[in-house]
């Protein structure tokens, strides 16, 4: 065990204390921050804070636009209301628009109550908030005289609730899935990104020693299992370092988002059972793929050749996404259960099924057991590949010999 830990510490230090690792560590948070920032920027451009003009030829709107007895309804629906300016004629509204005093103006013609048709005049398309708030004002005025309860119910619109077939998951359609509900899927994606980011370290864990001939010195003082086990343990530690760093960035981003009033972060409650299930599957699944890539690194002749194969493991994890329609139709189908317990596919499958239902505990336990057994077998396979390929410089290891079939 002492030699195994020394190998793990060496592998960790050799890769972590590099500028390239820092760049790799910061690449994902910077990409996510840029994407989110760009999204907020594009969303902000959809709103326009300039006033909106109204020409009410049909006499539908009240002088104050919002009837006094239902002002409270308007306050609930809109935190940042726009200013609406009444114009007596189209010419006056047109002059204000050309002077850039308003972003657009709505015309309610005299026959509006019979045709329900109106006109909108603008030089550049108004923001989404202008459309939404005007139609809300129009709706409130048409409901003027009704009871406050009736007005509130009609003005609030329709609130759909998306419920899974088994009734165990409910999501309001208006707000969409909450951050807490998506957390298991985010964790599964984090494991896959770790796999992608650390594939270079994994493939070069053994290939570097073979290329520079230091493997001849290593085999005189350490067994194949100790060396490979230490290498895999070191790569897992590197990946956990990235995961903890990314987790800290995510927590900081959530805190900043809540302070900025981002509604999506208002509800952080999550199903901890689903989170624990994904983590329990993700750790042995990651060790399994790491061990398999280490075995490939021991079998190939160069590091570049091994890295070209690593993308296959990443692609296989996304197979459940290609057939996600089956989870929507029946989250407890035979195919969903099968993919939930098989290696490689179980991580994404369980993460996606948790969006629609609660994955039974027995399926999670079976998946974890299978992952652990396969991970141990992969570690043994990697050590065997290293043992047979120690002195095979420039030669590929025969798979049949590796599996003892030759």
C-alpha cells in the first residue's frame, strides 16, 4: 500500500502543478460564465425601458390605463412596469415615435370591440416587455367591473403543471424544471466532463513511461498492480480536484445569481435521494472508464494513439440521450431499467430518469454493484496489459493474449 500511495501522489503532483492543468481547470467555468453572460445579455436586449404610446379610439382603456380597483393585480404580475402615454391622434403618436420619445405605439381602432384587431406602429421592434404589459393592461380594462377574484384569475392566465405518468414528479410548465430538479443531471454531466478533461492524463499515465524507457526501472521495485492502481488513484484524485474546484465556482455563481435576483435560483430545494444515487453510480463508473483508458494506454504504442480512442467512451455515455424519448413515454420501461444497470450507460440514464420519476432504490443498488465489479475487473485488466506490454516498445499488445485466449 505504501508504494501504491507513492505512485498516486507522484502522478497527482506531476499533473496538477502545471500551467496546463490550471488552464484546463479554468476552461469550463469560463466557458459556462461566458455562455450564461451572453444569454443574459441577449435577454436584456429583448426588453426596452422606453415608454409606450397608446391611441385609444375605441374608448376601451381607462384614463389611468390600470383601473384603481385592480392595481394590486398589476403589481403582482409586473415588478418593473413601463410608462404608457396616451395620445389623442395618430399624428401626435407618430411625432413622438420619430423623436425617439417612445419605442412604439398601439392603436385601438373604433371597431376594436367587434373585430378585436389592433395596430402597432414602430421603427424598431419593441421589447418583449412592451408587448406583454400592453396586453395585460388591455385584459385588465376589459375585465373592469368584475370582482377582484375574477380579474386576478383571468389576468394570471393558465398555469400548466407537467406531471410524470407515475405521478411522482410535478413541474410547473411556466417556470420549467427547477435548479434542484436538474441537479442530478448536472452531476452526471460533470462526471462526463471530468472524463473528457482527464482523458489525456489517463492515456499518458503508462504510455509516457514506456516511451522514455523509465518503465524498466519501475518494474524492478514495484508490482504491476501497485503501479497501475497508484496511477488510477492519482488520476481520480486529479479529477476530484477539478470537480471540487468547479463545485466552488458553481456555488459562487448561485450566490451571485440569487443576489442579482435571478428567479431560477430562488428554489434550490432538491431531491437528495436522487443526488446521492447519481454520485454513488458516478464514482465507480468514472473509475471503470479511467481503468479502461489506462489499459488502452498500456496497449498502444504512442500517447497520441491512445488519446484518439478516448472519445469513444465519452460518446457511449451519451447513448441514453439519443433514445430519451423512451424515458418520456415510460420512465420504467424495460429499456430504461436495462440502461440504468448496465455499465457506461447507467450514469446518464439514471440522471435523466430522475427528471421524470423516482428511480427505485433496488435499481440504483444493482447499478452500483455492477459498476464496482466492472471497475475492479478493469483495474485488473489494466495491470495485466501493463505486465504483458512492459517491454513491447513500438508493438501493440494482442487482445487475445491479454485476455488469456492465446
